[in-house]
C-alpha cells in the first residue's frame, strides 16, 4: 500500500488568490528572496498527497534544496501587528505559548494587503483538515479507542476553548480595527490551532537557553510543503540569516522530497498532523502501557493487606518520580524508551518485603541502574520471572482497552478488497491500532 502523508492539501480559493497558486507562490519566493534549487519543483504530480516537492534531477546528500530568509518567516515577530503583540506579550501568555502566532495568523489571513497571501494560497483548506479533533466524537472513540489519541484530543479541545475565551477573543474585541468580525470565531481559531500544530516549526534551543521560555512556533514557507517520512531524505538546518533544507540522502530524479517532524510515533502523527505511516514504515512507532495499568496488574488477586503494601510501594515510586497517575511506559520496536522508569517500577513492585524496606530506607539506593537491570527489547526474556510476569499481565490488560484484537486487524489489512472500501479515517485508525498491537504482541512473546 502507498505511504500516506499529510492530509490532502487544497489550494486557497478565497477571492484574490492567484488562479495558479504555485506560480503565485514561486513569484512571491523571488520577491522575498526565498531561493529554490532548480533541481526541485513544487507540484501535486508525483507526491503522496496534495502539494509536495519533487526532484527534477538527481540530488546528492548535502545539496541545498532551498533557503528561506528569516524575513520571509511568518511569526509574531514578523507580522504586521508585531509591535502590538510584543507590547501585550505578558497578557498573551498561555499554556500552549502559541497565542501570539495564532493572533498574527488571524490578522494576516483577513488582511487584503498581507504580504503572505501567495503563501496562504498553498495552505490546505481549513475546513478539510483531518486531525482527529475534527472527527465526530463517536467516530473518534470508536476508531481510536485504546490508542491514547481520544484522551489527547479531549485535553486539546478543553485547552483551545479556554485559551480562546479567556485570552484570544477579549484581545480581538479590544482591537476591532485589526480583527474583522469574521475572524472572531472559535471554529476558525480551532482550525488555525490544527494548522500550527501540523505546519509550524520550533527552532531548536541553544543549551544555555533551555531554562528560558521556549521558542514560539514559526510558519516556514516552502519547508511546510514537504511531507514527512520516518525514512526521510531531507532535513531543515537553522542559521543566523536563513533556514536551509538540505538533502540527507541521494534523491533520484522524479522522487518526492521528504522532511522529518522528528521521531514521531503513529499516535503522535495522527494526533498532530492527521495521518499515519502504514506498518511497517514508521520505524519510530511506539505503544504505551499506562503506568496505572502496571499497578492494576500488580493488584490482581491480592488480599487487602497486600494491596496496602503495594500502594505503599506505588507511593514511593511516585516520590521517586518514576510513575504518575497520567504517565505511560513507552515501548518502541527495538527499545524501551522509558527504560529507567519501567525497570525501577518492575523492581520495586516485585521485590521481597525486606528488600523494599531497605530500598525505601535508603531512598531507592540512589536509584542506581545496575547492569543486570537494564531493559532493552532483546533483554526482556532475561528479566527475572516475576518481572516478566508483571510486564506480561500489564500488556494483556493494555490489549483489552482496544475494541478489536490483532487477528481482526490482520484480516482487514490482508483483504485488499475490504480494505479499499474503508474510509480514509478508518484506514488511518486501522494502521495506527495495528502498529501498536504488533509491538504489544512482541512483548507478549518475549515475556512468555
């Protein structure tokens, strides 16, 4: 099956947009100094979905594909109301940190003279974004149950509504000359949040800046045209004056150029970008075991006295910051990404009472990581039997959170006639569930 990319992009259709959005965008690139290599083309032809970038000639690693001058970036610092946003910076602070950029977008998209209008013409149609936050609630829970996405979406929706009503709308109403009534809309704000989630870039922080307030997101023309693959062939580099997209692997003539959004599991891709990479394409895919699920597995079949002792151990793990009520142990294809947390949790929940007393008295022995306690996928069969059993029971409980089993997913994927009749959302959700269950079933085999 072909690899899915971002949701289909639909050129802007608002009055005033160029009849040929690509030609208008390329002309704008020339005006702002955005340099595209003659070896690449912005096109719909030969891309996995919608607009993308394709090599017109073979490209070698290290070759520059395009360079975006910082003046062409769209951010709270480059928009036409940058001065106002800076003056009101304190009042616009929020949990997401995105409010200034979103206000910049709300102003620019309705400004007839916005210098970014040719860039907006290549944006996807906002009403057709495929993030799960736009799916009907029933469909979202039915298709994505057990994946962790519905819970993440609910948090997003709550935060979006709160941010809009408490910060964004009052600000727009205080400046009616800058924000027309048609952009004072929770629906539009919701769509722009999804757009920023999917298309913006976060500039890497320098080490000395790590303790400061995180950088705000940026809209980077040309760079956001590239689709994502875990097995990508280009990467964005940051410098003082330009952002440069550089080939990282040979790209044959006619092949699409792919960027990376980072090491993203499929649940993160569908949550933030509205698509997944079909199995086994996403080598960065993961499955989560909720931390409380391990506690639940350890509690199975215990007496009241044993439950009290187990909760004592759990509370101590919380004190060590190894577990939390909303945390998860993250399992990849080849490694446990939360190795220390899972190792320590299995150790503490399974150790004899006297050993735990000593462990607790010595504050976890400094939570030292002894060699025999390291936890990689290949080492799982070597774990103590009690650890493997607890991990296995935790996996079984996790698998019960899905509405269907692995065999059902395999049957759907292996039947091309049936699979092709599924809706696009059904296909994406199926690929997501299948990838997670394959990781969990691998754990079952290793703990048997």
